[in-house]
C-alpha cells in the first residue's frame, strides 16, 4: 500500500493522484517517490537546496540530467520534482556482469562531464570546501572515526585531517558530478542516458569523480554491498579513459571519503 505523504499544492498540480513507488536504493536519507515519468525527492530543507535549484537551471541542456519540473519548500522540507531518466543504472546485474561495457560507458560519462563548459557554474567544491566539510564531520563525532583512521595509519581523525590539509594535490578543475557512483548513472542503448542525484555537482578536481567511480566499482563487486563479481578489475576504467592512474590523488580522495562512509 502507498504510504500517505504530504505533497505541497504546487507539486500536486503535476502529480495529482498518480501512483508512485518508493526507492530503497538511495543512501542520503532523502525520500524518493518514483512516478511513471517523474521523480519527487523530499528532504529536510537546507540552504544547499537553493544552490541545487540554481545548478539544475544552469545545467539545463548541457548534459542529460533530469529536467526540473517544479520545486517547493514547506514546513522545513524541500521538494524537488524532476523528470524520470530512462534506462538502467550501473549496479544493474546486466551491467555488473559486463565489466568491459560498464567501464567503457562510465569512462564515456566522465568525459561528457569533463567536456562541459564550467563558466558560470553556481557551485565549486574546492579542496578548502571539501576539507571544511570533512572537519565538520570529524568535530561531530571524532571517536567514531578512530577505527577507520587507524586502519589507514593515523592515530586519530585530527591527525588524518592535518595530513590531508598539508598534502593537497594539484587542482585540475572540471565539471564534477559530485556523487559519481553506479546507482547514479543511467544507461540505455549502449550510451549514458542520464546522470541523477546531482545535488552536490559543481566545479571540482577531475579525480573527485574518478575516485568515486573506482570506489563504487570496487564496493559493488567485492561483496561490500553483498555482490561478489570474480575478476572485476576497477582499474579497467583507466584503460577506457586512456590515462594512467594518479594513485596519490586517489588516496587523497579515498581518505577524505573514509570519514563519511
Ligand atoms: N530522475 C530519476 N530518474 C530515474 N530514477 C531515479 C531518478 N531519481 C531517483 N531515481 C531512483 O531513485 C534512487 C534514489 O534517488 P537519488 O536521487 O539517487 O537519492 P539518494 O540521494 O538517496 O541516493 C536512484 O538510485 C534511482 O534508482
Ligand atoms: Mg543516489
């Protein structure tokens, strides 16, 4: 049975009494309601939402992303209604069972992002921004991060933070998806049909998305999320991109992400 949800009038004008299903895949804590050809995402309002709206407006026509149909803020909640992207995402069994095709298409997706003109982009995730978000996360619960920090050779999260802050790699700005993981990239007819979940997109270093992609390939095939695909080598992505991996940069981004996982 469909749960009863509050939907603001502005949004209801589009969704009416239409049927939806809920999504259990996302990990952000947002609620996602999937209609035939639209998707409604609702979560606690934060000023970040205003930047997301600007980003959708700026991105229109530049890349295959959902079209922003309507948005609203009501009772401390944000509501965003977009078009639904067709196809299957990267953690579809058929995609994971075909590593050559999957990594080829992911490389294609990354190149589409990198070919985007970043002039006027309303957000930039610089190293300063990333490190200050990391610091906030650490300050909120430093003790909970001790295990992961020790695993990586640091005595605590502040030592890890200090290390990253003083070992910033060179910055190579491109348009970055911001959460380039397999569930967020859709494919159809052997091409990228769309990028979803672009709330954190903006200008950032090229390796921000590369390292997200590698991590997602690894975790979706090594059993972290339950599925094991023998012989899947995430590094195939570099062959498809035609570049050799910068391991130091990958480690920098992996260490930042480790406090959010
Ligand atoms: N515009 C869309 N088109 C198609 N599917 C979508 C769309 N938006 C969300 N979904 C589905 O809902 C899931 C969760 O939505 P997402 O925006 O990624 O939320 P989260 O931030 O929780 O990851 C996606 O992985 C996808 O399966
Ligand atoms: Mg998502």
